[in-house]
C-alpha cells in the first residue's frame, strides 16, 4: 500500500531517543517520553492561499524535523506506527553538521 497525505499534511516516522544517558544510565521504557523528533516519510501537494494558488510545503520526504509533544494524529500503516500532522505543527528542520559542511 502507498499512502500520500492530502494538502498541507505530512506523514512522519518518530525517531526514538537514546536509551542511555551520557553517564551510561539506562532509561526504562516507562520513564521515556515520546520523541519529538522525526523523519518525514511523505508530504501532500500543498495548501491553497486566498487566491487559490497552490503553495508548496517547505519540508520534503527524508527531512529530519522537530515537532510539538502533542502534535499529529497517530496512525498505523502497514504495521508501522506513524504520525499525520499539518505542516504548521512542525517546529523546524534539523540540519546535520555534515549537510551544513557540504552546503558551505
């Protein structure tokens, strides 16, 4: 099955946080919070402005993003837990240092 979000919605896969602290302490599952970092799996075609013109999204598949703790709607697609959220629920795109060096 292939899933494509509509309009300004984005399909996101959560990126799990580290299971250990910097000091080596293992964090039990019951103490972990849901991650607020994810990878964009698919994006919609965009939203329409007041004039009806299609405005493309700023994020694309493969982007690593930060989003709010309670953002999105949890769905299960092909046995995988994912989130569907509007683009305005995304707080920012994470650019890794290797990508920044390539761009410079």
